[in-house]
C-alpha cells in the first residue's frame, strides 16, 4: 500500500463531492461539496487548495460508466473534468476508477440512516466521493497495486 493521503472526487453536473483518506490509506471521510463552476475554474482552485491542505499524493476521480461498462455523457463529463484537474493540480496525478452505482449506494446509505431526500442533497456527493475513495484504497490494499488508471495528460483522455 502506498503511503499518503488521497482526495476522492465525485464529479456531478452541479456539484462535486470531495473526500480524503488518511496517509495510511485506511479510511475515507467526507470533506465538502464544491459547487461546479461551469464558466470558470473556482471549483478546480478549491479542490487543488484542499489537496494542499491534506498533503494529497493524488486525486482519485470516479468514472461513471454504464452498467455494461460503456461510456455515457456523464463519463465524458468526468473525463473532461479530470483532464482539467490534472492540468490545474500542481503535478498531482489523477487516477480514474470505476464508480458505477456510487451515487445510488450513497443515496441508499443516507436513506437507511434516516435522511430524507431533501436533507440528502447537500451531502450525497460527499458520501459518493467517500464510497469511490474507500473502494479504491480497499482495492489497492487487496491487490497490492493501485486501482484504475492514471490519466496521461500528454496522450490525452484514455479510451475506455
């Protein structure tokens, strides 16, 4: 298991959930929900600022694939955001991991904890980011190597 904190990122059209894990890669916890900036880079600046605060070694961005593993408009949006984050991220690598059903799992967990749909809205993205990151660090611990793939900014967006 590599040592160092990571930031988990759940990219949505309106909001971006952000989580982090401890340097030992044991437990992912929510940090905040960042408003998506569709006409600027305020969202990227905030996420890069959080990476600095937590001494992150990489960004783990959830890739929302279809159930069959194919690309969707949300996949394309997450890939484009990941590329922008990679260029703005001060040299930190961006790791892309499969996040199928993370938001659904987050909503189910919040509902099971007694949160109404209205109360879920502000935190569901953070919970999805926790699920993405926890799955990634658990997979790394079990397999002995980092999950997903690193975005190569020189080669452009990777094929699925």
